[in-house]
C-alpha cells in the first residue's frame, strides 16, 4: 500500500515538472493594428489622427509586452524553483525493505531509477544514504543490518553509473524510528533508507 | 516469626577456618563449601544459608547494616533473618561486647550471625557459627571517612562480598557496577549504576554512543558511535573522566559491538561495511594495525565476546541464513556453529555473552514474536530458557557466573532486570524508562 502511494506521489511530481516546462514559453506579443492610407480633403488631419492612434496602439502593445514578459519571468522563476524542489524530492525519496532483508523490491528500484538521471545531470552532487531498521531485531545487530541496507542502495546506484565517491553510507540501526509503535505499519515505515544531499549546488539542474 | 530453612539437616558444626587466610588456603582445595561447615545435603545452588545481621551502632550504622543485608540477599545464597536491634541486644548473654546467646539464634534457625562494629577508620566484622557457638572469622575493613558516598557504598559492598566468601568459599558480586544505555536517539546516554541499583551516574558520552563494554580492570569503558557523526570506538577512563578515540572508521564503514579481551590488551569489534560485517581485534595503544578474524563474504558477523581464558570467541553471524551463534578460536580459525539450526527455521539468535567461569553462553533467541534469554553450554548441547514474560534481551553475566543483567519489557517499558539463573528470582535494577544494553563489570577494587 505504502509503495503504491509513494509511486503515485512520485508520478505526480514528475507530471508537475512537465506542466511547468509547458509554461516556460513566453506568449507571442499582439501585433500592432495595421494603419490604412488616408485620402480626401481632410487627409492631413485624418492622417495625423490615424498616426496618433497608431502611436498609442504601439505604446499600449509595448506596455502589454513588457508586463507580459515580467509576469512570464516571475512565473519562470517560480517554476524553476518548484522544478528544483521536485528534483530534490525525487532525489531524497526513501526506499523501504522487507523484514530482516536488504534486497531492493521492484517498486523501490523504480524510486532509485528516478534518482539516477538527476545524479547524472548534477555531477557535483554528493548524497548520504542512511540505513534504518525496525525494532524487532537485536539493537546492536541492527546497526549491521542498517549498514547492509545502505550498502545495497549504494551498490544499485553505482551499477547504474553513479560514481562510488558520490555516495556515502551510514547506519542508524533501529535508533531513529520514523514511526513510533509496535505494529507492522510502524515497522514497515521504519525499515528504510533515507537520502540526504550533502554536497553540490543548491539548485538542481533538470536531467 | 517464621523462618524459612531449606533441607532437613542444616546443622552447623565448627568452622574449619578461623582466619581469612586459612579460609583462602582451604578454598584452593575444595570449591564446594568453606568457612562454616554444614552437615547434611547442602546444595549451594539451591539451599540458602540463614544469616542474622546484627544492628550496627555509630554513624551510618543503619545504612551499613541495610546494605550488607541487601547484598547478601541479592547474592541469592542467603536467607536474611529479620532480627530487630533489640533482639540482638537481648541475644547477648551479658553487656556489650560479650558473646552472643547462641541458643536464641538456634531457635531462629540461624546458621550464622554477622556482627559489625564501627571503628575509627572502618568496621570490624565477626562471623559467628551458631551451631558451634563461636566466632569463626574476623576482619577489619577500611571505609571512606564520608559516609553514604559512592565510594563508601562500594567499600561496604566489598565487605559484603568478603563475608559471603567466608560463609560459602565464593566471593559475592555486590562490589560491581552495570553500564547501560538509557534513552534513544540524540538523548541516549551511557549510565553506570551500582549492582544494588544505587549510585547512578551519567558518563559524558560522545554523540550517538552505544554498546558500552567494561575493561576487565573495571577502570575503563569502551563504546562505539554510529550514524552521521561518524563511527568510532571510544575509550572512557573512569578515574580521569577522559575520552579518547581508539579508532575511527573510514567512510562507508561502521564499527560496532566493541568488547575487551580478558587480558585487557585488545578490543574485539565488528567492522560493518560494503562487504558485510567482519570481526577484528585491535590493541589499545592507538597505533596498532587491526587484525581481521572472520571472512564473512558479505555476511554479518558481530558481537564478539571472548571466553575467559581468551582462547575462543563467540559471536553472531548470518552466513547460513538467520543470525546464529558461532564459536571460533581467538585467531579466527575453526569457526563452528554453536546453536542448533534447521535451515528452514527463522530463529534469530544474537547478543551472546560468555560466563566468567567459562561454562555457559547466555544469548537472546526469538521464541514466538519475542526475544527470550537462554543459556547454552560453551561446548554446545540443549539450551535452557530462562525468561518467558515480555521481551527479554541483551544478557550480561555477573562475575559470579550465576546472575545475569538483561533488558526486559515485563514492567511495560524497557528496564534492566537481574536474574538469578539458579533460583530464577528476578529483581528490577533500573527505574528510568528506556534502559537497555546492560554490561556487568568485573569485581571492582576501587
């Protein structure tokens, strides 16, 4: 259940990135109205009036263009920030494990797969993977199990082309539970690997 | 007042040993019983000796008597007879300092009477053999001038342990402390508590400290750190309160479960990294090159603990599936699984501790949903289950190889409890919630 929810969340994040991309393009400026040549006895005054109208129309158009462009720039900045945030969310999304296991489940491999292009597009980013366990095993042996989980995650990312030196592994064993409680729901949330971005630029680049 | 005496023939005859020196000499020849000789089928693991501890005059006399009574009681080898101060005076045949009226103590079924007298620098102790009607052992014990301090209490505990040795040939284990972890997360701290639950202190632990272990001398603790603060093995000197990092793990590696070797020169620990966890040994000098003892090939080997002769090591490993106990030689050769294991079962066995007498290994095993404490002979065989109520974990032997401290949820939250493995008597040691990972010290000489 949790895994399904996680995937849905991730998909939503990716969809929002795509929508944001569509909004980046500045709308085309309105063309100025065409001015028709004047004729007749009042041609001069009529021409002047037309010229004045054309000038005002051009000025209005320029003002509209400026306003549109400023709004577009602000929107683009907002969109870039939220896109970067979405990338950060994807890069730090947790993976979970079965009891006493460090094997990666298919849904968790998908979560790691989403991190690979982000890490590739941001080659100076360094991450820390922290392995956690539920409380059911030995307090001390769980430190080893947490380390194994972090190492399992790292091995997967390295297999997919991320440099070994960019991923640091640590273990918290059962010492930092995400959920309190002594039921399977709490245990499931606690058997996890967490990701922290420890180095690289503040704003992540899109893959 | 009803007095509980086990067995039919607990009649005392004359003590063989009139001095502590003679008692020690006799101890070398016979390990069953010494100091006071009992006639009949006395079984030191089941039968308790009935003891009366007389009131003590002078400053802190009441505390001194109460501590000695409790120490003897907690050793689970004595029944303490409730004798009021007035009874003791009435028991005397004459004025102060005269002999005891042994017939009264015979009626109480007391086998021994302990008489303590305050002295300028400590206490004078006389052990009376009731059946024989005479003093069979005496000793003077120094006490710190300031009463009720941690040091004073420990000196009284040492006195109790010597009195226990006079009566049974085996020293008590009251003069000991238990190091443990209290709390979790960033609030976790190493604490040290006396064996009777008094005198608790907090060790200034580095962040994320876990797995405290005693140096055999009782003067130093080792522990490991984990997580984002970096993993290290830290040595804490109890006399100076100085910490020093013995060794710092490289990146992507955690050092876990440190334990001293019985000679006190090295630490055994597990190095947990990208190729599983393996057991290493490193000297205490700080520039010793660690020696690798296991080759796990991706498995997790951890929680090493030495046999008391230092020749073998028991540890937990999962090379065959779920965590099991293995025993190997101290150089890492000849590893053999100690616990019986069917490939299909999911038994989880961990946290071994080798008894100081070398006979037994205590550990935790999943029985149903919960861990329970078990012991198994160091040579293998059928295990013995010692607990069944709540979750019971992390056993650590007392120096008498008879009592265990362990973590239990039987009161609702994790606390340390002490179990007598002979009588199954339990007592709660800690009262602050979240106590765990208890480690029982050797007998402390300071």
